[in-house]
């Protein structure tokens, strides 16, 4: 039976779904063509550089083509927009007509306004070029950056050990550490100049480094010089600048210079007077020589002063911790016994301290002391006047201090030995040299009791008789009993100062400086004791506290500097020894030096101090390509409203730079910075942020803040063969459709062989 047409498969019914599947499959792999290339129309906007400097000429080119052929005499509009800012947004329009090669060209120079030039000019500039080409408006865009190509971003002063330092003596070597940023894509040859002026604006240092080559990115370079002897004491200013070549060779600045300040100090002690108590004496009389000494420098000094008669040694004494600009008196006892009659010139000399240049005033010569003739009796007599031991009871192996005092009771200077015994066993022998008549001398010896058996011992000191010495009974002195026991472990009493920190290293007279003292109980008993803070030898404050074993406490003392003179002051703290404490070396902690300056006129002075106080990422682990939100908090610790830049980095790579405008004193501001990790290599990175160092900002340590780590993990990539699957399925469906169409066509052309029959149907048959 022959099939009718209606019962055959419909080709359209099969083809339409297959074609729809093919179109969808191909669209998955297809890439849309650029808008500017539609219908053969195209405009290509470009410039020769991606980075420009202020006031540099920028030339823009727009190539207009139709079906890749240049189109001449077409008017092209250029719209140029500068970086967005709160002061003034730069915006300008230009038009140009294409030449025979299809290129329209226009130029303009980067602006540099009189106010807020960096905020208005620096950043990303945006350009759009538009043209009407045969009834269709097409456009293209580009961006470029405006910054200093070579910029010195930081300057700091170092000592010869390359450690940061802002206080230098004259004739000391100062190292200038410069951070250079090359924002260009290629290396740049640069000449660096460093110049220093002292406190009265005299030029004292010039360093020039020519033909330095800097690769793209951030680099450091160092220059050094010696501070000259003639430099004026006080605050000096150093400037550094980057030039294309030395100015004498026609070089110009790459960028504005950068400056920093440091202090030039002096160390100078002087003998200001020498005054004898008598000018005429008989031989063997005592003359008090009063020597005045002054610290004319600006550092606390300890030094020795020696008194002489006719440049013959009398005595040497130590002056301890004499503050700047302060005077003191040293009294020498000159025993004239044995000195021949005559006239003697009295003088005093102070040993120079390290770094002292002006040493001419270290010597002072007074008038004449006359010694009259006197024949003293001949007496030779030395004596032990004291033997004192501490402690009197120790464990074997501990140290006993033996203090012996001897005196020359005769009329001639004497040299002799002193022998110290326990029972009849000698401990040590001490030598006394040139002990003047009537003079005494104290000897201290530390007896190590290792190897001494347990028991009770008598200590004594003995001087062997001198030639012609008749009174020898006083040559022996017997002290009490020392008890040595076997060593037993005992609990200890030990309190300590473990840290002292000041809120500022440099301040003005009248400021309040907070001194933080960290105290610890290192012993095994609860202790109650006093803690005292000092500047030099002057008291700041005292506080009592109680600490249990292994506990510590933080004490805050406010140092009011209104009555303190200008100068450098050593800050230290002391914890009183507690009963039973044997190790008191850690009861004292010296912090360092605080420099007090005279406030400028008027008295209200400006303090510039901005800081990063937090860097916090929203997540600690992300995939490549994800965006991480990072919170950066900054604070103005000064008393002046400030505007400054904040830069966020991962390791040493910059993420983003933001500008903070008009942050009031004491105020904080939170920035939310998004870090796109699309082009970041997988790995673990440390986030850190810093803020611009302000002019005259002294405390710069808090300008940098480093957070923890963020891990960037590799993203999932789709294999290439998986993307080909839809394309292969489409090809298979096309092949199946073509096969069905071919079979249908063959059936239509096949001839009918054999008889044909017609079957009739009638209701009456």
C-alpha cells in the first residue's frame, strides 16, 4: 500500500530544531566583533606615550578608516578629562580634520595650576575621540597617566652603620638614604644632588651623583659626607633633587626636590675657674683647690678633671652626668707635704669627651700658691684602719665583698702591699702606690668562695712593716667572723624595669611628654615597692605598686616640661630594691634621649603627625581574579588639619593610592580599597600601607603599618577540548540532517515496476 504525503516525515520539522541547536552551539564559541568595526567603519585613538609629566606636550592621533582604507577630511572631536578631585577637574575639547592618511592630530600641554597642582593634575587622564562616518557616529577611548617620571619619594639620614639617626656631631659621617621611583617603562639616567644648610642657612654639604641608571620601579641610593667643623649647632636641613643631567650641563629637574631635617650637636666641656683656698701655706698644709667645670654642649657628659701644681699631678676626679649648660664644682685636697718651698702655678684640665672639637677651654691656669719652708719630722707609719665584709653569711661559691681602708700616718709618700687573709690562708695581695702622708685609700676585693670548705672563718688585713717603721701594731686589722655554708637553693626576690618608652623623642618646652614604664616581678614572692621616673638626675614622678610573682604592670608618668630648659635629656626609671633582692642590676632602665626645643614665636606651634592605625582585609584567602576589600584607617595625631596621600601595597607592589583631604586634628578616617587580584600570581602576600611624610613631621615611625598575610590561590581553568564539544555536536547534527535529505530525494526518484492496482470501496459491495 502506498503511503500518502501526509504520513511522510516533514523536512522542515527536522531541520529547524537542528539549525537552532547549531546556532546556539556556535554562539557559545563566537567572539563579538568590535563596535567600531561594524559596516567597515573604524576610528583608532592613540598617543605615543602612556606616562607624561606636568606641562609636557601631549599629542593625540585618531586614525579614521572605512573598510580599512583611510578617510580624509573628516572632522574628529576630542574630549579630554583630567583626574577627578575635590578642587577642580581639568576638562577640554579639541577638533581636528583627518589628513590624506586618515589621521586627525591635536595637541595640548598638561596643566600645572597655582593651587593644589598635584591633586588636580596627577592621576589617570581619559580621552574620547568621536567622528560621524557616513551617517554613523563611532568613537574610541584611551587613558594615560600624569606623574613625575623620576621622583625622590623619601629621604632619611643614617649613621655610618646605616642605622636611622637624626642626631649628629660635627666631623661625623652622615649617610643620606634616598628612595627613587622610576615610573617610566624604561631605564632612566639621572643626576642626584644633595645639599645641606645649617641652622643659620650656611651651605655646609654638597653631594652630586652623576649618570645613575634607575630601572623601572622603586630603587634606593645612598650618598654620604662628613659634617664640617664650622657647621653651626642646631637644626640642619637636607634637600635632594633628581635632574636629567647636572644643571651646569643644561639638566633640568625631573620632579620637585624633597627635604628632611636633622640636628647637629656639639660636645664641649670647659674648666671655668680654679680657686685655691690659700695662696701662702707651710709645707704639709692642706690646700683646697676648687675647680669650676661647665658643660657647654647639648649632651649630658661624664668626664675626668685633673688638678696640677706646675703641671705635676695632684689628683683626678670624675664628674658624672653633667647636664647641658650646667656648671659644677670639684674640690681637690692638695697635701703639700714633701713639696719643696717655692711658688707653684695651679691648673686644672678636663679630659676631652668623644667628638669634642673646642678643647682650648678644657684647660684653666690660675695664679700662684707659695709654699713656705718647713722641715717636717721624719715619720714612716702606715696602718690598716678598717676591714669590712658583706655579707657575713654566704653559701659556698657565693662572692664576699671585702673592703679595706689604709692610711699613711707618716710624713712621706709610701708604696706598700696589703695582704688579706681568712684564718691563716692568704686570699689576695693588693698594691698601694704613692699614698701621700695623711692620705687614706679604700681597697675593695671580691672573694670568690668556690672551693672553700663549710665553716667559720676570721678575716684580717696586714701590711708588712716598712723600713724604719717603728709603730707596726696598726699594720694588722682583724675583722669578725665569716660563715660559709653548703649551697642550698632558695627562693629569690627580684623586681625589674623591663622597658621605658616616651611618647615623643623631640618636643617643645611646655609640652607634656608621657613616659611609659613597664615593671615586672621576676621573683617568687609578692612584692610592694616604688617606681620612680627621671630626666637626667631630676625627678619626674614616683608611684607605689604591688605585683605578684611573674606579673608585670605598665605605669604612665606625665613629664611637664614648662620649667625645663632647652637641651637633650636622658629618660630613665628605677625600681626600689625589695628586701632580700640580690640582683639589682635590672632595677634600672635607661630609655634614651629626649630633645627639648624652644617653641617658635608665637608660642602656639604646629605639630604635624599623621599615621596609619589599621590595615584589615575582608578575607585571608581568595582565588586569582577575585576582589578583596581592604579597610585602611588613618588618624591625625597632630594639631593641624592635614591633606596627604595613602598608598596600599601587597608586598612591594602598589594596589591603590588615595588622597585624604582636610583631616582635622585627632580625627580618624576609614578607607575601603578594593584589590583586584586578576593579574596577581598565586602566592602569599603581606598587606601594608603608608601615608605621606608631611613637611616638618618629626614622628614618622607610625606613617607605616603592616598587616598579616593574604593567600591568592590559582583559579579553575576550563580545558580547551571541553570548549570544542558544542562545536562538534553541531557538526554531527548537520551531517545527520544532510543524510536524511539525501535519502528522501532518492526515494522520490525510484521508478515503480510491476502492475498497478486500484482498490475501490463501495458500501454495496
